[in-house]
C-alpha cells in the first residue's frame, strides 16, 4: 500500500486517544440514553459536534429543550478556547485543500495536541495525510465510543475505572516532551501558572480566563523580548 | 418524543455543531488566502501550543481534592510515573500506557 507508513504512524500516535475516547464516549452514550435519546442520536451528535465536554453539556440542553440561541451561547462558552487552536495550524494546514474543512471540524483538544506534537511525526513524508488520518482516527474512536455507549447503556460494566487518565497522561507526556526539546520554557510556564491560578479562583470555569491570561502574558512576553522573537 | 420535539432536538444539535465548527474555523477564515500572516500571529501560533498543553494538563486534574489522600495520591504517583519514564526513555506511547495502567491499578486495587 502506498501510504502504509503514514497510516501506521497515525494509528500509533492516536492510540492513547483511542483508549480515552472509547471510555469517555461510552460514558456519554450511556448518559444520553438515560434521557431517552438512543444510539442514532449518539451517532448523529458524535459525527456533527465532535467535542467531549460540549456533548456532555448537550445532554442537558436536549433534555431541557432550551432555545436555539441559548444552545448557541452555551456552545460558545464551553468551546471558546478552540478559537485560538487554529492559530498554530495555519501554516501546517496550508495547502490541504478540501481536507482542511474536515481537519477543522475534528480539531478537538486531543487532536490539537497530537498534530502539535512534532516528535510523533518525525520521518513522516506526507504530513498532510498524516494530520488528516490522525484527525479521522480520533473522530472514528469517538463515534464508536458514543454509539456503543448508547447501544449497550448501563447493561455492560467492565472495570475500566481510571481509564480516563489516559488523556491526562497524553497531555502530560506531550508537555514533558516539549519541555525537554525546547530551550524557551516561558510559554509552558505561563500556561501552567495561569491555569493553576484560574482553577483556584474560577474552579470548573477556568478555561476562558486562563486563555485570556495566556494571550495577555504571551503578548507582553513578545514585547519584553522583542529581540528574541522578531527573527 | 413528539414530532416537533424531534425537530427541535435536531436543530439544537445542528446549532451546537455549527457554533463548534465556526469557533474552530475562525483563525483559518481570518488568516486565509495569499496575504501573509501578521508576524504577531505567527509568533502566537508558535508559542501557544506550549501554553495550551500546559493548560490542558491542569484542566485534566482540576478536580483533585487535596483533602482526600485516596483522591490525590494516585494522580501524584501516576503523574510522576509518566514524567520520570518520559524523561528516561522519551517514548510517548510507553509513558502514556505505563502511567495509565499504574493509575488504574492504584484507584482499583490500592485506594
């Protein structure tokens, strides 16, 4: 097969997301089915929305049958951080043509981390295909997990307590790798410190204030160290 | 569900999907085409992943309760396994699998 190498690398890179998405997706499917929405809804939502925390919130949105406007606003708030993810991928995704629409649609926290983790793609020739496959595999795992959860509901129980740590481990590993392979650690420190600070103040609503502080701090950083970054 | 309830639910899902997509697409729409991306945006694109992945790590562990040992100790131990193993071997998959297995064993068997 012509693209065997890209397929294998994308599959291996996305394995941690497989474990995490099957588990989290399954949980979503179970929750959704308790509200009277079956597998076809889990399939529909995971294909079109593709977002972890957003779909969990959507269960309540559907159950309460809120207005379209209020659903839009809730989505805006929960997914606001995604507004900034694409900034890092403008160059990487340049020239992907029609594939770009799908690459954008599948840009979750996990997909973003994988495509930003350059160490995972070392030696991959067709990078665009690799990014596409990683995104596609992530999407498939999520669809599979959500749908299976809704099909089996709470009838199935396998002792998988703690499996969701796999996504924490994924972010942590990529963080450590970036820390080790980069001499400039200030942006990483800014991210961690603002997140800790905002968690203490805003608890579970920490994402938006954290993103804002990160943006301000990185802007200040550029002006303070203009000589370094203006090359 | 009645007919109109189903239609409203479908519309709700489509609205949520559309807003999710537009948020993700925003930078690509604004900085598209042949014109050169502003230097400041290129700079942000370069440094943001480091900050965002740091944020996501904290986001994952934000519900830790330091009041309960059985809650926070598995996180600390498994987190240390991930970090130390990765510094030692620098094998992404190995660090993730070992960390997750140790976390699962800790919460299921020990605490």
